[in-house]
C-alpha cells in the first residue's frame, strides 16, 4: 500500500479505504468469491 500511495501521491489510508471499498463491492455483487481471513488461517496460509 505504501508503494501505491507514493506512486499516486495519496495517503496510505486512502489506498486502504479504496481497497476495502473494492472488496466490499465485489462481495456484494456475488460475481466473485473472496475467501474470508478465517479460511486462510485454517488452511495455514
């Protein structure tokens, strides 16, 4: 996120908020399946 923020001259929090918005939008659209953090933890990733 720091590299993206630097490249586009925005704050890291702006990048983080944008990523969260995209993730939430994709989940709501039901077009994409994004695994939960719990699944990654259970799989040992």
